[in-house]
């Protein structure tokens, strides 16, 4: 035990919340066999920590202290309610039993956290529910904060989380790791959820800012935890590398006024070189041992962007090769659109424009705001400002993010200026 000031206690509790919440909740579920009650007990344990630790001492092992306190709360609640025997066998392995009492320091098995991640990302739940439940249970994010992140009301988000829990209860999903036969599909669901969570933070679909670094950071924490628990899974390596390489640029992705900063304009000296180096090593491991998966290939592309000394020195030819491999592995129209950007750098904007116009026929991209934005940029580079303006207007109509709208408005104004200038200065015959 060490003495601590009020400020250091707050920092310790915040750090324990970020690092230990999932482990503490998973251990408490084993006692309560009830997710809602477990959450309440863990919340009470963190509240108690603020008071107890502020009396002058912070435990050397905050996670163990919090787990003991939460489980103690759970046993007290169960005894008071006299419902231990009648509780639903919810999300618990049949052979599991509560410890003899809170006095014995509980073991915080890492795989308990992994079980919790797989539980939240169960394929019985819709992707939006998986993300919401992961934020609530694994990350410990308060429901009002989740609601703000996804631009819905607090009651709406609370209902979404509650429905997700009830669906797991109705499906009698056990609190255990998937079997070897179940693991491939379940792991893909977990990877997809973490990636979607990161994407939501890395480029916010709506709201006043381009990024939500807190969400991106939580997704990165989850990817690290998953890698620590499944270090031999190549796609887990790939996902962590992908998130690291992209998150390394977070300090330069917006300008001083909050507008998006293009990759070509970003100050690479401000990028997190340690994270980029770590991503590079993870990519090497993810690419070894057979055909790489989609996260490994995306990570390799992101690592090439992050490691290029300058934008002009980016290895676009290799990036295009990787996009070809990614498209063969994952036939996604979004991948095809991103590949078209690489085609523009290797073969020129005219070739890329033809590919983008073909993608406009794909119904899966209907309403995807980046399709007209990419088309507009290609038309601008081909010195077709009138056509580019039409595409920018379409992108503006689809954009909900205020910062992106401001960026697109600026580009549209530039095109309008170029059109007016051409009208006053027609080509000489």
C-alpha cells in the first residue's frame, strides 16, 4: 500500500476503470449469475474505492481490491434478497461455484475477460447491439456516454442494451469460450465489432468533430487485450497492427480549426513512431504462415502509409498489390473504392474515375458518403470543376459530420470559383 493524494486517487480509480473493469465484472458475474446485478456491484465497488483510497492508501493491486469488493457486494446482495438458489443460471458455466467468501482474494483469470468479449459479440446480436454491449460491459462506458457517441437518446440506448441482454438470456448463451468449431465465426464477430468501434472513433459518422479519440482508444485497448489472450491468432495480430498504424496519426488528422487534414498535408514528425514500429512487427507476424486474412492485409496497407517518409514516397505500387489481394479475400465495395484511390496514384485519375463510376452501380454503396467524395476529388484533379461540383454537392447531401461538411463546402466553393474563372477566360481559338 502506498500513500496517495486525492488527485492520485482519482487517477488510480480512472486507470483501474480503464484497465480492470472487464476483469472485475467477469469475476462478479460468476457470483451473481446475473449481469445487471453484477454491474451494480462493480459500480458500487468503484464508488467505494474513491472513498476508501482517498483516506490515504491506494492498493498495490487495484484490480484485486475492486474484485474482492464487488464480489463482497454481490454476496451481500444475494443474501439480503435470499434469492441465491432461485437466480437464473445466466451466463455461467455449470461447474462454476461462488468462492467461499470475499475474504479469499479472487484470481482474475484473463480468459474471464475474453469470455466477456465473446459474450458481448455473440452472433445472435445485431452489430449495433454488439458494439453497445461491448462498450457497456467490457469497457464500462456509462450508457449516457454511449448514447452521445451514437447520437441517440439515453433512453433509446438504455433500451438497446437491455434488449441485447435479454436476448442473450432468452438464447441461454453460456458464459464460456466458444468451442474449437465455434471459434472461427465467433472470433470474426469479435474482430468485426472491435474494428467497427475503432472506425466509429477514428472517423465519426456524425457530430461536430472528425474523430472521437476516446472510442478509438477503447477499441485499441480491446484489441490489445485480445492479442494478449490470443497471441497466436494471425488476424488478431493484424487487427491490433491496423489499429496501431491508424491511431498513430491521430494528432495530425485535423487542422487547428477542426477540419479534416488530408494525408498528404499531415506532419509526419508528429506521428507516434513507437506505435508505427510496433504495428510493423505485428504485420510481419500476421503475414507469415499462409494466405493472410483481411485484417492482416489492411494492416499491411496502413503500415506502408505510416512508414513512408513523405506522401510522395509512399509505395503506391505495393499498396495496389495489397488491395488486389484484399479484394480477392474480402469482396467489399468499400475495399474496391479504396483500391480506386491507389489506382489513381499508380495509373492516373482517369483510370480510377472509370472504376469509381462502375462502383456507382453497386447498390451496396448507395448512400455511402465517400463514394461521391472520391469521385469529386478525381474530377477536380482532371480539371473538370463543374462535374466535380456536382459530385461535391452529392457528398454534402450525404455527410452528417459537421467538420467533413465544412471541408466539402470549401472544396465546392473552390470548384465554383474555377467554373466562374473559366467562363470569364474562355480558351483562345
